[in-house]
């Protein structure tokens, strides 16, 4: 599957955040790495999910420049995604979400079929949903904030997530963190009104839970 947003994202990073592009992002995942995750999960990985990871296999946490991507979160490599799935799959007694949009299941906050995609370093996760409700879509992208025990959809697919990300980059809705930039590091920060952690404030996600 061709995602025309990936070249746009690459070009923006090359121009405005070259250290993220050349130092922070891992090389693309191999077919074997993707197949290992797919076999372990026992569900097909969406084609656009595979294409994203063939572009780059997440961010390198050992890199001098950590970087960030979608909504200023990390982009997790497949090894971490697989480890998280293997840890979560046997867990049966996990708490439910207190509030959830109707497109996602709320029975457990640690659904193993919500593949981890991004993390804000605190309590917020981006997840690719392989277990949606009837009103959701397979491969939709979720935001779950563990502290408030809430979850909602931020994109109907990885393709939509990347399209929105490319659009937001090109329209000045991301800046480089000033503190990190002073040290020569590049770390993307989203404008407050598009940040899903601000779901309770006026902006893109104000009605996301309804």
C-alpha cells in the first residue's frame, strides 16, 4: 500500500528536523520482523501498519537525539510492540476504561490487541486497534490516557493518522521543543489544540468521547 504522506513527512523532517530523520529513526523493519509480530498476535496486521514500519521501525531510544513524532510521542519499534503484547496477552484481570468512545471496547484498559504505537513518557498511549467494536474500524488508531482511564479514536486507520500528521507538520502545528533545541536536540511538540492529552479543553478532541 502506498502512503503519499510518508514522502511528505520525510521531506518536512529533512528540512526542519534532520536529526530526527537521520539519527533518531531506526531503519525500516524487515518482512521477518513484521511476520513474527503477526504470528504472535494471531491477527492480520493492516497493510498501512506494515508500510509505516517498513518506512522506519520506530525511534531508537539509544540515539543521542531521542526525537518524537505523532503528537509529540515516541514511535515504538516492533520489538517493544511484541514484548508488550506477550506481556499483556495472559493478563485477564485488568481494569476497564471509565470513559470510552463507542468505536472502542472499554472492558479492559490493557487490551492486548491494542498494539502499542506511541507513548508520551507518562500516561498517554497511541494504539493500533485490532479488536474494535462494530462501530469502529479494524486498524483504527486510539488514544488512551491511563491516569484518567479514558480512550477515544484519533484516526480511522494508520493511513489517516499519517495524513493528518503530514498536514499538521506542513501547516505549522508542530514546533521543536525550545529546551531540547538549546542543547542541539530535536523533539517535536504539537500545538495545544491538537494534542489529544488536552481532550478536555477546546480543540480537535473536545468531543472525542461523545
